[in-house]
């Protein structure tokens, strides 16, 4: 399964918290610095994939186009990919580039689980309101999309995210027909 999201959304922090590793993914304060697809092997059959962050305003057009080609190709051609964990900043939900990711997933019928990150920035009530709004805006999507609040720093939603990850990885373990 793969992790994707805009630069600085908190993707590295989330990967480290969900896997219980302190520095599996590099956390960085420089948006758009990591432009590679990084694979982490958990077992011989189970891999986490860290897709390069997107939506970085200052990057040159050629870098953005290269990102687009690379990630679109990856999503379309990785037969073994069970699902995408899409990280979206709860303070700026569903920006244009997030919709683009969702549309690619819909095109290839890829299940998506959205983590609304940095949920610690809000009160419980405000967080729930954001969650409902995002769910409503996603009802038109035909692909399976689930959404939850998440915070790597204040431990919100870690167990739920882990359950989804385990579900996808366990399924892939049993599905030997896929490569
Ligand atoms: P990435 O670029 O998406 O991999 O994001 P990072 O994990 O490197 O985090 C980007 C910035 O957001 C850093 O300054 C983190 O400390 C901060 N951050 C990450 N997760 C959280 C969170 O759950 N809550 C808050 N308040 N800040 C976070």
C-alpha cells in the first residue's frame, strides 16, 4: 500500500507513527525536497510505498510534470497495490491536487483511505465538523473512499489507520495471483 499527499502534510510523521518506527521516513521541513518513490519492505510480501509529496508551489514546472508522470504511471501499473493512504491537511481539505489524486484512483479503481492530518489543531467538535464536510464532498466518488481524523503528534486516529493498513497488507499477502 502507498502513502501520498501534498508536501508538508505530515506524511513522514504519519508513516513513522503508524509503523511505530522513529525515522523510517525522513521528516523534513523543506517542502518538496524528496522526489523519489521510496519502498519500505515489512516482509517479503508486504511493502509500504512513500510517494513523493505534491502541490509544492515553488517547484519548477518540469519537476511538477515529472512528478505527475511518475505517480500517474505508478498508480496505473502497480498490480500489487492494494490501496492508497491519502494524507490531506485538515486545515485545507480537498485542494485541487488532492482531487487529481482521487480522480487517478477512481480511474484505476484503487481504494483510498484519507487521513485528515494535524487534527490536533482543532477542538473535538470542529474536527468532527470538518470530517463530516469532507465525507459529504466525497459522496459522488464511485471508488471506495473512507476518511478519518489523524494526528501524529497528539495520537489521534493512529489505531484506525493501523487497522486499515493491516487490512490491505493482509489481503495482499493472501492474493498470490497479483504481482
Ligand atoms: P511531509 O513533508 O508530508 O513528510 O511532512 P512531515 O512529516 O515532514 O511534517 C511536516 C511538518 O508538519 C513538520 O513541521 C511536522 O512537525 C509537522 N507535523 C507533522 N504531523 C503533525 C501533526 O500531527 N500535528 C501537527 N500540529 N504538526 C504536524
